[in-house]
């Protein structure tokens, strides 16, 4: 896990800025239909802290290649991404590809790392964290380990519901329990795109300052799954390591992601050639 420097607690004031004010100056890189924020880790943490101090419900998305593929084929996610305060790049292919454009992304913001940085920041700034989702016992194990790592971390609640089996009434009760726990930060592990869609639909009722879908991060923290060695992460081969650990489930997924990646790059190249051709025609007629 990369070390980052964090500033100390920021005193509260009476001003409640709008989401637009909080994110003022943050540029976006549009990569494969996703509005990815051009921020590094330190900037991401500071923006999330500002959103928490703002106190109004905000959604943050960690988007990898798989999420880009899902967004390309799911109209619901277009609205989810539009609603999100911040979409950060959790995928090495996005970082590499962005460097071929005029809008390079500084670095990958991996959800599996972000959960540690956020909990450290929450412990330092006395922010309450709610752990939601994952398989039975995993969220509790992750919360316990993070509390041990970062003394002072305030765990507002832990729940691991089977979201698909809940009735509408049970869903409302779940939302009510989270809201009543008054967390500052809600970490969700419902899988993609279920977690993002559920958060977007429930955001205002939850009334949590910042909610983030963190995917398999609970499993990594709890030791139920292992991440690739750091060198494999650096060269973009984490997917290969994960597929080797669970080929039956992840093999077909990564095949679909690779096919999407190939189509997306070809689509961009075709669009570029059309624009260049149009510019040449315009120049000849000038």
C-alpha cells in the first residue's frame, strides 16, 4: 500500500458549500464514456474529506475497466455516473490510454487501497464509517482489522444483507438503520453494478455525506482474498493474478472486458480518423 501524506483535521465552519464549489477546479478526462477525475490519491482523499464536511449526500465511484464495459451497455449507469460527485480511475488500462490523449490521468486510485487510506483519514478526523455488504462475516472482519490498524476509527455499523432477497419493506428498514447510525462515510460491497445502482437510488434517503462502492475490498482487508504482488499491479497484470485465483468466475468476465477494450480503442481510432478527414476537407475548401 502506497504511503500518502495527510493534512491534519480541518476546523469546522458554518459555510456549507455546494458540491460544485467543493469540486471546483477538478478537471475530467472522458475515457470510454466515463467522466474520470484527473486527481491523484492525495487530492482524492482531500476531496472526499471536503464532501464529508459539506454534509450533503454524495456518491463516489471507483471505476475500473469492467465498470466501463458495464456502463457502455447499461443505460442506468449513464445516469448513475452523471449523479456521482466524483468518478476516479481504478484501472491501469484507463491510466495508460489517457496518456495517449490530451487529458492524462495522474495515477490509478484502486478501491482496494482507498479503503485503507479512507479509514486512516476517518480515524484521524473522527469520522464515522459504516461497512455494508460482502459475504456474512467479511465486513465485520474487515472493520475489526481496520479498527486495529487505525486506533480511534469509529465504526458506525456493520451489515451484510442479501440485497436480492430483501423485500421493499426490508430495503426501507435497511436504509433507515444506516441513516439512523449517522455515518460520515458508507463503504459498500454489493458488486458491480448492483452497488452503484443501489447507492444512486438510495442516496438521498440514506443521507450519508459520502457513499462509495468498494467492490472486493472487504475480502482483501479481511484476508479472504489476496491481491497480486505489487510488481504485477504496477505493470497492469493484477487481473491475471486474480483470474488465476478464480478462473471459473473471472475468466469469462475478463474476456468480456478485453473484447470491450478492443472495441473501445477501435471506436476511438475510427472517430479520430473521421475528424481528421473532416478537417482536411474543410481545409481544402477554405
